[in-house]
């Protein structure tokens, strides 16, 4: 009887330790979730870099493919634009870009929504005038049947050259 009582006492003392340890299945599920989150993060990093490259090439096909039909954004001049206006602006900008470099990319997730923030450094020429400017850019993405689709954006030109 004393052995049983001692066994039960030790079992109750060790019970919190047993609960604190995760099962193999829980560890694998957490690892799989972390791997999937990292895959989504990398996918959005790539989309942001592709957007900068498409701007540099004045190529709207990226935006036609990745931006949702209900996209709404605010450009660096404070104008609210939709997807069609964005595409037209890229096609008819009259800007020759020497470089469009994206850096300081940060991505945050909220279930099937992601917010990507970045710094764009742009050099180019328009109407014979060279310019250099930096923009803080935010894009909001929704993950749906077609993958990540940009649904909103905001560009803010930073003070300095090229105003």
C-alpha cells in the first residue's frame, strides 16, 4: 500500500513535466507551420522584387497578373488609383529608369493577409531631366485561389532629391 501511495505521489509530482513536453506530432506540426510561413514570406519577398523590376522595365504584365481587379492604391503624389490606372501609368510614364532598388523589406502576416513594407531607391530620367528619389512602399496582399494578390498599396516619397 505504501508503494502504491508513493507511486501516486511521484506521478502527481511529475505530471506537470509530462504535460510540458510536446509530443512528436506537435513538434512536427509546428515545424511544418514554420516552414510554410517561411515559404510564404519568401514568396512575398520575390513578389516585391518582381514589382520593382517590372517598374524599372516599364512592363505592366506583372501588375496585370499579381494585382487584384479591385486593387486601390495611393501613389507618391497622393492620387488614388485603381489597377487600370496603375497599368496605364506604367505603360505611358515616359520615364527611363537607370535603377530601381528595393531594400528593407518587411513582411507581416495576419491569417491569409500579408502586409509588405519596403524602401524603393529609384534613379532615372523623364523629359531629359534626371532624378533620384526614395519611396516608402506598403502593399497589402490576400492569399486566395490565385495565390497572393495585391489589393492595396501606398507610396510615400521621402524628402530629398527628385521631388
